[in-house]
C-alpha cells in the first residue's frame, strides 16, 4: 500500500451500532474513519423496529470502548441485565455515541453510498489493483461526489431488504401486486399500526422468532378488538418442529417467547397451516387468498411476512467479493454460521481471517456479514470490529481461520425479541 493510500481514511458505510463501533476502534488504533449514513440520523434502521424488544441484554449490546468514551462525558450506562427495545437502544446508546464530538465531526448523514469501486479499476482490471484506493460514490444533500478511501467497511445491515414470501426464493405470483396489504418484518401492531390490523383477518408467514413476536402482538390486539382471525403459516410439516423451547437456551427472553406462543397454540388462539409453500396471492372479493400447492388458505385482509432478510450487494458489484453461494456470507465464515448447524450460542468467535474477500481492504461487518443466516448477535459484531481494526492497523495480525466442530442445533437467533 503506497504512502498516498495510507493517508486516506477508512470509509464506513452505515452508522448503526456496528459502524459506530468501527469508527471508535479505528480512532483508538490511530486510523482515520469517515462514516456515511443514508438516513437522517445515525441508527436510522433501528427506528424501523423501535417497538421490538431485543433478546439480548444491554451487557451484550454495548461496545466496551464506546462505553468508556461515553462515560467520560457523564453518560449513565443502562441496567446491564435489562432488555432494551430498538428505540431504547437507539436513544440511550446509539444517538449519544453518534453525537460524541470525535464521531459527529466524521459522520455524514443523508449520504447514501450507491457504488464502491477501485480508482480507475473496474472489477475485471487486475494490474495495480491492490495499490489503487477505493472510490465511493456518495449521493448527499449537495448532489453526488466521489470519496477516496484506503479501506471500506460495509456495515449497512439487512433490514431494508426482506426475503420474499414466495416458496422459490423469488416473489410469489401476485406478491408485488399485493404489496399494499403485506408488511415485511415486525410491524408496530400494538402501537402506531394497530388500526391496520384491528378487527381483521391476518396471515403471518414465517417460523422464526420475528414471526413469534408478531403472533404475540396480534393476540394482544385481539384481546381488545373483536372479530380478529389469526392464521400462522409455516413450511414445517409439524408445528412442534417450530415451537420447541430449548431448556438450556442462553437467551432467556427468547425461550420465554416460545413458551408464550406454545401456550397460545394449546388454547386454540392461533390457526396453524403447515407445509406452507406460497406460489401465488390472489385478490378475491376485497380480500387476499394465498395458494400453497394444491391448497388455498383462508381469505385474509392483511399478510405479515416474517421471513427474514437478505444482504443487498449491489453497491459492491465492482469489487471482488468472496461470498458463499448459499448463505451469502464471506466464504470462510459460512460454515461457522450455517443456521442448519448453528445457533448464536454455537457460533465460534471469528474475525478478520473469516471476513476476508478477494478484494484486499474490503470488509462486510455486522448482520450483513451473516448474509441470510439469522444467527447474529450484536456482541459478535463488536468482536468482528476489534479483529478487523487490528488487521487494518497491522495486516500481520490476521490469524488463520478456525475449523468449526460445534454440534448441530436447531435454534437460530435474531437481534429483536
């Protein structure tokens, strides 16, 4: 790397908790960060699920170096054992961190990075590639501009790119036409969006913990609103394969949620459709009917797709990104996080060695590094940050990637409870 490139900053895309942690750790290591956030404020994605309580306690969700920085300015740490909502996490940690002078002076909000490449190198050109700085095309308040960087950390997350309902991994026939009645993720059913679901028939699709959150919120709404019908569709042939609380689950809030849903099923509060494979969605007499193989589900007013998320990789299309074809995570990380084999409890500690790409100086961190695997925890992201920053400061510090021998397990974790 030439002297000129070393004088450039490390560009961080996304000013959520992982992006902010990267900035703080880079400064501690003597490297200059520059942060770009597409939203109007740091942690804008958190606001999208601010009503959702996280499975992991505050102690798992705060970067130690960030806490030290904040405490120097009189910040009071939350109760380490309490479980924050997304809004609390934003207000009590992310926003104060972004406002710290060492960060705010380097943070550019309303600035969307649309493309990343190498200076005068498209993805095909190899000669002198590793010595060329990165070029970020940034769309900001004053229009587009190009920013040069010595390295790039992509911490943009996945929340803005949910998975489709369709059984084939692509939109079901009619899914995009029905967009106005489909909510992806965990809508604010008990709060700002209650009127959209009150008294309605609702189909919830998905077997993860986001779906369980949705179901408990719908039941809470149904307790005060008459005429609601709640249908839950899962791919599994047996609902016991979905609701099976692990007695030794390290995430107590997650276990408690599974037990609540199990009790509601036993009470008959939720109608269950198993072996769901959505092929089409049709509009009939003012309502919506889902076609699953030879079967047609009950007509509903609203659909909630709690089917997970996927990384958006378009902005990196001119870089040599090394991704596993199944998980869409870095190749060496993929076997360590495969949700068919691992929960967040069995994912081994990992860092720069597992996050390397064929493009030197590029790192995808946080939940986006996990691709489509839902086994990410915030504290894992902070471990990634520390390792990657050490590697950027001293490339010789990268250790060999470990071999994963963790036992298979069915549970998978996501950040919101």
